[in-house]
C-alpha cells in the first residue's frame, strides 16, 4: 500500500508564494509519474503539474511560469512551488503517484489565496 502525505497549504495573499510537499511511503522512482491536481469547490478536478520518473516536467497553461514541480529523491518527496498566486488558484491540492495501471492519491492540502 502506498501512502502519500501532502502538506504546506494555507492562506496567502494574492501575489504570494507557497510550497506544497508530497511525501511518499516508498521511492518516488518506483512511479511512472507524480502529479499535482487541484479541485475548487463546485468545479471538476484539474491536473496542474507532473513529473516523470526521469525528471521531465509539464504544467497546465494557467500555471506555467508561476508553478514549479520538483523532487527530493532522498526524502521521497515531490514539491509544488507556487509563486504569484492568484485567487483562482484557491483549491484543495492533491498529489497523485502513478505506477501503471495504479494511481495512488494523497488526502490533499487546502490552498486559499485572498485578493
């Protein structure tokens, strides 16, 4: 059983920054990809950013240039650095780890950006 534990969410003013962490219970290299998703109240879950096992990264258009996904393999942790935050970034952020065909999810961490 894989466990993913997110942390780092909170309340921040528009223009501010946060760093989310996702700690995995086993080596992050065992997963094909690790991704961040978010879901705002009343909206569908949205993919935000992802990193492959070889370190390739990708982002949804709305966060390009503001968010950065990174990892610390020694700590089995993936990060989402979020800069220039906007109120529309407010959501529950979830980490997902995929080892085909399985995807494992964390419990989420809430991000609220005030205007």
